[in-house]
């Protein structure tokens, strides 16, 4: 089960002809972290062959199903670094699978209670790109979501450059979108990706992730970074 926007984002972001790759915002050594991944690993499985590492995060109760889906799809995938290795990791007293090569992992992250610095215990370097897909639908989670993005954006070393945040969403409620944008603009510089930059070719998927179709994709950088 997928949100409508997930396959569109997966198709666009995993194409190395999009501006993220051509402008070197995504590179073979990039560490990408997805917030609120839910139970679907689609975006990460599509993008991970082209980057250094991908981390899915969500609340702990979601992760059992997410891990099962990652494992099932990783076993059948021919993409690099999606094989499993048999070394377990302890999480809340339970052993969890660890995915081979530093490329993919699943980590518990609660926007209201978690210490975002715990991510550094999973990877030695902080994520250079943050992704949130269809996370903005409930006004109650807007401030925790934005605060988590801001805290994550401060973890990198100065010489790594600013963290890039990508927020893709389906436009269900104008009020919710306006509130998110207002809160986001307090802490981030925000740009909406234009239709031309979301169109990669003649494939039908390229024409669907636009404002006219009820979707937006923004890139954001924390102010003063």
C-alpha cells in the first residue's frame, strides 16, 4: 500500500538525469535519510543503488513491517548493496537485521521524543539529504516535523556543506499546506521545484507530479547554513 505520490517521487528522484544528480546535490557518496517512511521502502530501494547510504526512519511500531518489506524486496533485487548479511543488531532488546554494505538501514525516529543525534550512531557521518514524502497532512505534526528537519540539518560538519531537504506532498488541504509553509519559512529557505525540473522525458509518470495534478515538491536549506 502506497501513498499516491510515492511511486512518482521514486521514479523522479532515482533518475540520474534529474537536477539533483546533474548538479551534484545527490552523489555516489551521499547519505540520504527519509522521515516518516511508513511501511514502504520503494523510494529508498529505487535510489540506494546510486548513492552511498539510505536510511528509512519512522516510529518504532511501524518498523517491523517496514523491515519485512525491505528484507523481502532486498532479497529479490539485483541492485547493488541490497543483500542481507546475517549480523544482528539489538533494538529495544530484540535482534534486528543489518543490511550489507553501508547502503541501507532502518532506524526508529520519533519527531517528538527522539534525539536526532542517535542517527550518528548508525552512520559515522550525518545525512547530507533529507526526504519527507507525504508527511504534511496533520497540523499537529507540522512543528515537530520541521523541528526534526532543522535539528538534522545541524548535524553535519561545516566542510560538508548545507543539508538539502526535499519535501514532496499531495495537496489535500490548502490550510494545512499554508501552515506548513509558514512554519518552514521561519527556519528554512524554501524553493518549489518547477514543472520543467520535474519532467524527465516523455514517460507518463513525468507529467503527474505537478501542481496541476495536485502535488508539490520543495527543496529547502536551513537558514544561516
